[in-house]
């Protein structure tokens, strides 16, 4: 998933489905995104203690900033990891 992002409309669909109590597999099939990707976004939302209703009311830019691609790694993280292999 690194380097890929989902559209905010798909992210809002994930949030809406989860808010309605849908399971990961159903959300994945309905939205057309891998189950693990759905899981990562939902875990990120949970880790940040964000309410689904509040997220749905946010604009796309604000939502994007809050939920930046969880598969995207920072440069510093890469440098730290690289040090283990040198």
C-alpha cells in the first residue's frame, strides 16, 4: 500500500459503513478496497480517538491531513531502519 492513497469519498464510505456497524470484509467488498487497507484506516481512526460522526462532517482536506496514508513511511523512519542494515 505504500505510496497509494484512497480518495476521500472512499474514506468517508469506509467511515460511514463502519459507523453503521458493518464488518471489515463487507466494507472492503462494498467500497472496493483491500480488507487490510480498510483495517489500517479504521485502526488509525481508533488510535487517534476520532469519532466517526465528526470525521464525516469534516472537509476532505482536513480529513486527509488527519488520516494521512497509514502505509506511507516517513523519511526519518527509513533512515532509522536503514541504520540496522549497515
